[in-house]
C-alpha cells in the first residue's frame, strides 16, 4: 500500500473515531452542540457512535491486513454518509441553529473531501 493511501486511511479513521467517540460518550452533548432537540433515550446516538468507531477501527486494521475495510470501502462510506447529511441539511436547515449548520456543513466538507481524495487515489 502506498504511503499516500496509508495517510488517507489514517486521516479517515481519525475522523470516524473522533465523531464516534463523541457520540458514544455524550450523545446529548453532541445534539445540544448542533442545536438538535435531545432525546430521553441515547440509544441511536450511541449506536451511530459505535458504528463510526467500528469503521475507524476497520480502516486502521486495513493498514496491516488486506482483508480490512480498505480504500474502496472508505470511499463508499464517506460519499454515502456526506451525501445523506448534506441532503438532510438542504431539506431541513430550519431545524438547526447557525452553529449547528456550520458544524455539520464542516463535517460534510471534511468527509466528502476525504472521499473525493480517496476516490482520486484509486484511479
């Protein structure tokens, strides 16, 4: 694996691990930060966080083993995830405060940017 691909996978893993751990540890804190209403049940935020941590770990594992998630899986996850959040932000921007919009659009830009760079690296 080229050093450029390794760097992309590590960057992608770090983004997923940070977002995932934040959701696992403080699901309502994250929702309050982006001005969404908090839920009495933390289940969905924690589950999403666990999935993101799992993706981050799979990306790190793929650095040493060809059987891991790899660059193609990372591209699919990043493009699907960023597109889903972007569409939601476009269709329902009134749900969030300005701070929430800025934070989520930044996350979309980072994840989409990683996906595009990873896609270009595959070519």
